[in-house]
C-alpha cells in the first residue's frame, strides 16, 4: 500500500456521459500527477499539480478533460462527453520534493479502470 | 521529449533462473524508477535509482547515468515475479514528469 487511494476502482459508462475520478494523496507530498495507461503501453503523463496550482498539461489532455486540486489536498479528474477511446486505466501519483522527502520518488495509487461502452 | 526504451519486450524463464532487464534513455535524468505492475494494475515501486547501484533481496539495479542506461537484475526467479516491469525517467528542471518505457513482460514458468 503506497498510501495513495483512488475512487472508484472501476467505472463503466456509456459514450457521451461525464465521469469524475478522485485521488487522495499522501498528505505530506505536495506534487500530484495524473497518468493514463492503455492496454499494452506504459503510463502516459496527463497533468500535474504542485499544491493547488496546475503546472503542466499534456497535449493528451483534450478540452473534454479537466483536473482540479482544491486546497492542495485531494484531486479530481473529470472527463466530459466520454468517448470509447477514453477507455483506459487512470493513475494518480504523488511526489515529495527534495528536502521535503528523502527523494523525488513517485508513488502510485491503484488506479481507476474506465470502460466506455 | 525524453525517450525510454526497454528490452527485451518479453522474457520467459524457468523458475530459479536469473534475468537482466535493460532501460535506455535519451537524455540526462534526475529521477529513474523501476516498477513492477501486478495483474490488478498496481505499480509497485522497486527502486528509485537515478545513479549507482542498489540491492533489495533477490533484486538489484544499476544506473550508469553518463551512458544513459539502467539494468534491473532478478536472481533465482519465482513465479510471483511474473508481470510487467517498467522503467520510468524524469528529466531535469522543466521536464518534471515520469516518462515510461513500454515495459518488459516477464513470465516465470514453474
């Protein structure tokens, strides 16, 4: 157990519906990342926050995707008007910064597996 | 962006055998991690090793940062070692996210 939790673990939805995922991080780690993993591939970066500020977004993050991290604690990732191509595992990761943790190692949650029918 | 290549893509071994997994990367890094992904998708941290050598039980890893590669060694393989092994790197300032390789799928046969 890495201390990072994600909810829900599985989500099945119909094309066109909106979905929202939640990530609860390790409390003392101030960087929070979202990644997406499709079958047979390694995870790909989507976006990351330092505290409540969203510092970088991948070009994979279309305008149907939005992420928030209010108050620098938990984070949500919303996908609007889901498409079948959104089916993937969505992973959240935490990272402490050098000086605040032993190193800048990232720790991953168990993921949310999304299936869009 | 930074490129990460892992080899071999697939490896099938008898229980008890030793294996070496390789990760090549295209630029200098300030973070390199090895993960084992279990059948439920959880990424398990094996090593944080931007340089040097570390050992943890039957597993060890070496990163030669100047030559841009890392090796993961698994000795006396067990069936529970089966799964996908990922190498991921984080570049220097301005490139602060993990870029993953495509993984090595390891299958240990009893």
